[in-house]
C-alpha cells in the first residue's frame, strides 16, 4: 500500500511501528484535505494513543521547526505526498 510513497528521514522506531505510523498517515490523508494538517495530526495522535498508550505527539506540515525530547524507540520523521510527519512519545 505505501511502497515507494513514504520516505523516512529519521527514526528510532521499530520497523512494525514505522509501518503503522505511515499507514495511519496514509489513512488520515484519505479522510482529510491535505491542507487540514491539524485534523491529520489529531487523527494520527489518537490512533497512536489507542494502539500504544497515551502520551503521543504528532506534528504535520510542509515547513516547521522543532526541538523536543522523546522516549527511546518512539520517534519517526517521514515525508508522504507533500507533507512531513513527526510522531513521537514524550520523554518521562
């Protein structure tokens, strides 16, 4: 489904979780207009909270900067279509 579409830029997530992140992002893009970044991010965050427990953060857009701490094994930054996706679980 996602072969050749998403490009992982940086991650420390396990492979299965990476695939799930890109799948959630792809599904969100099917549900929302590409300009509705806030709704896309909220959808992905809720899906991660449901599947992996609360505390996930998601940033979606074409141009943003950030600085954060995350729990080991919970970070991914990838591009899909025209958007960049940053998903991570905050450090305790």
